[in-house]
């Protein structure tokens, strides 16, 4: 015999089922149904973006192929007999260096180096050491920089070790390459007729100190170069521009925190070529060296001309 308790449990079950149905209908299920159209729109939007990206990528590849073909036509013989010291920032990769050195060799230059700068040359952590080292380096400099900061003194010292034949320059080189805390690795034994400063040829610098501003928890934070790293980059640009030989910097200027963009924004007098790590960047860098040009070349932020002058 079915008793009252059985009827009560059945009624509760019916009401629970109705309640669940109402909640789902007004909430998740309703949202899922209403989102069908928007999902289709999102898929179409993503497809459009993918097509645009593919087209831009194809155009970029075509531009690099054109730069490679142009290099084959105009570079050979333009730097024959020249010794070019390739100085590499710590965030540059071996691939970035290979692209630059290949273009120099194509022009007939002898590549000295690569002369690798360590993290200690530009990092925040090594600031105290740089301040300590700058004093003895300054006493051996042939030419004192207008800026007496440690970054400027050390950058000037580096340039003199690469371009000046003197006992004092050799002493500076020994201090910069000290095994305990080296700022520079593998200085060449021959003097340079030209200097090429190679920064990262990637979209986001890696291996250098950076600071973030904005939302701490994964928001749209703005990445910027740490002040001492930025100062180090600018000091290198000034010292290379003041060298007794022709000099150029090559790297990226796609965003404001990248090496070439920082030099350009600071008004550095050094010739610059953007799109480092690519045939176009290498072509402009070598052309700037060969022609003695001092402009800003490429297609990224701050560039004033697409192509450096032909020698």
C-alpha cells in the first residue's frame, strides 16, 4: 500500500526537477543557446584575422627575399680589407649574429669577434661593480666622455680597446675582461676599422632587466627597459658614434622598449638599422658602414629612410 510518505517524496522530486529546469533555462542553457550566433561570428572573425596574418607574413617574407637579392647585387666588394668588430648585446642570439656577420663577409669585410657583452655590462644587479670599475677605467681613457657616468666611461673604454693601439687601451681591455666579473668576452687582437653593435633580433628582448607597470595580476601591463639597462644602451650608442671609425647599431624597434627604438627615442647620433636578425636589417647595417651614413634606416619606429645609401 502506497502511503503518504511516498506521495510526499514524489512531489518533492517533481518540484526539484522543475526548479532545476527553471534555473538551467534562465541561466547556462539560455546563455549557451543565445551564444550560438555569437560563437559563429567569433569563428568568422578569427578566420578573417588568420587570413590577414597570412597575407602580412607573405608580404614580410617577400620583402626579406628582396633584401637578400639586393644584398647579392650591391654588397660584394664594398668593405674589402676592412676589419669590423661585431659587438653583441647579451640579449642577442647566435642567429642574430650569424645574419649580421654573413652580410659583412658578403661585403668582403673581415669580422672581428663576436665581442660578447655580458649581463654585467647592463644589468641592474651589477651596478655597484660597474661604479667601482669605472674609476680606474676612466684614468686610462684617451678621451673622456662628456657624460661622466659609469655607463659612459665603460662604453668609451670598450670602444678604445677595439680601436686604439696603446698600452692604456690594453689595460682597459684587461679590466673589462677580468675573469672574476667579466663585462666583455673575447676581445680581438686586431684593431677595428668599423664597429657593428648587434642587439636582439626578436620581437621581445630576452635576458635583460625589465620592469612592469599596470595591473600586477596579469592585466595589460606595460613592459619597459630597466633604467640602468636603458642608460647602458644609450651610453654604448653615444660611445660608438664618437669612435674614430664608422659605427652602426642593428636590432629591433617594433616596440618602444627595444634596443634600436630606445636609441632613436633618446636622439642617439649613432646610425641605426632596425629589423635586426633579418636580411633587411643586415643589409642596412652594412650599407651604413660602407657609405659612412648616420641615419635611421628600416621600417620600424623612428626610421627616417627605408634603405641606407648605397656606397
